């Protein structure tokens, strides 16, 4: 039987969904670089043949050596992770083991500076950008570029420590704020495990003036989308487009929805630009998550590509709406087995589903005016949802119940999430309505539950 080594660290799909998909392809052995979540353990643990917890995991080359030696010990036929923060180390281990993996191009999918430089060389449409190694560099960028600008960590994920700058006076406060945001992210395990001193690597870029005009016939969608895919032996296989609700300032994602309601020709254009972006990175075998900004007159720019699937419930959305199992497909690809990729990227589904992250702000970004106790189990969910809709909590992404909801922090990105839910509805319009109803009604629903 195939033996598969999964390297666990914070991030990626919930284990209760991911582990059964992996275990369906062979024995699942887990090398845990952080404590595994207790939530959902009754579901994910039976999928594991073995679990090895490393209480104080090394970093850099020592981490790669640890993965390599453990893979050899179990006779691994494939090694993978679904976390952004471990993909580089796992890719290096796969190279040393002569196993299928992302290859040397992985660094261009992690370091956003190298990513944009590769795209610029390949003619991929992107916003103007520059590396910033100091506050002086940031001052120069503000003088040269057209605000608003976005200052971001080169190795970040989850929108953590991304700061919007509107004028030159914003530079110094933003530089201090990104330091605080990175430190906070590090405390909860959201930092790169292989490359050293990455918190000092930053870039700034112009914020493309997004617009849904000409892209959507319906209002209420965000001006960016993502495309999930797989690179198989160097060939990009796009699987699905996911739409977004508008982000909560600044750039806090609250919902991704499937299927897209864009016309098929529009979806095909997004698919092609996504292909250009992924091809420019020189990847070999991996999942991909590509984000693109929509603009007026049919223009768009690529924001990011990751050499892993989108986090949270993205893979489950694709599975439920389109009948494709991205995690299982990737594992079979890494094992060298036959994978039946769709001849063309699906554009319609049989039902609609969303990954919904509840934050202490409404759908328009207005922070909650109170700090109710977080007790979602007591909420009357059906009073917020449409007939035929369902909502399911993801325990791994839930704030502990009984605590006061913290104030919304615009620079905290995904650390604002109080809970993440799979919301399912009969169609895309109903799904959009229900996502907004939950975001706009949750504060009051918590107060009603407490009364």
C-alpha cells in the first residue's frame, strides 16, 4: 500500500476533511510540527496510521533533514502539506527524496517579491510594485507610485500585517504597525518555517482600482476572484473559479462562494490569465491558488499565486459544488497515479456553497459596537438563513465559546475570524443573500442568544 507523509503545521483545510481524502489514497503518516487540533479529532484521527509530534521543530535545513529522515523511516511514496508556511520545506524534502513535488520554482510561489519579478518578466498583468527594505524605501515608493499603496510581508498569508497607505505621512506609522502585525502572527504560528529572517522581507504595491463593472450582471460581489488548480508534471490544470464577497477593510476576507455567476466567456478569460501566472513560476507538481483583481473595461491583474490550495473550506467547496476532489487528485498525482482532470474547467455546479468567516464587523466593514460573549451554539441560525440553506461550523477555526468578542483589528487579517462556516444554498443568489445576512446579523443574534 502507498505510504503518504503529511507535514502538519497551522493552515490549510480542516483535518477532519483533508485527512480522510488523503487516507483514501494510502497509509497516512503525520509528522506534526505543532500540536494537532483537538477539534474534530474523532473524525480525523482514525484516518492516521501514525502520528509523530515534534514538540520543538527545527527550522531551515534542519527541518528539511527531519522531514527527509522521517519519510525514509516510513518508506514514504509521497510527501505533502496544505499549509503555506511549510510548503517550501516540504518541497525541498521532496527534491532530496526524489519524490514528486513543486520543484525549485516553489520559492517564486512563496516570496512575493520573486513572484512579481517573474510575472513582470513574463508579461503577466500585475500592479506596480517594489521591494522595501527600510522606511526610506517606503518613503521613496510613496513619492514614485500613485496611492493608495499596500505594504505587505513578502512571505505572509491570510492578509496578516497588510497595511494601506494613502499619503506620505502614513509611512512611519505603517512601518511600525507591520512590525506589530508580524510579531502577533508569529505568536500563533503564522510564519515561514524554512527561509530565515523573512519578517524583514517586504514589498509595497499600487492597489489596483477594482471594479465589478462588466464582470458581473448582479451586484454585491467583490472585485477579485481566485482560481484553484493543480500543476501536474508542469502542466497547469485549472479546476474552479471562486467568487468573493467584498473584503472588510483593510483586505480582511470574509467569504468565498461557488460557483461563479460570471458568464462562461468571462470565466475563460480569467482562467487563461491564471494559467499565464502559474506557468511563469515554473512549478512541477502541486496545488495552486491564484487571486486576481477585476477592473473596468475588462482589465484585470494578478495579485498572488500560492503553491497550495486555498485554505479554509475552499477544497470542500469545489468538491461539493463541482464534484471534484482537489486533495485526492493532488495526492494521486504525487503518487504517480492516473488522475482524470476535467477537459475544461467547470463553470456551473449543482448547488452553491461558501466558506464564510464571521468577524466582529458587518458585511460593509463597520465594526461591532459591542463585545457580546461568543456563543454560536446558542444562535438561532435558521432565523438568519433562507429555506433550504444549511450552515456547518468548522471547529478547527472557532474561537472558544464563552469569551467576549475582541474588537475588530483592521491589520489583523484572518486573526479577526471568530468562526468559519460552510454555508450551502440552493443557488448562488440565495447563497450571497445568506452570507450577508449572517455577517450583518451575528452581533444581534449573539445578544439574543444571551438574553
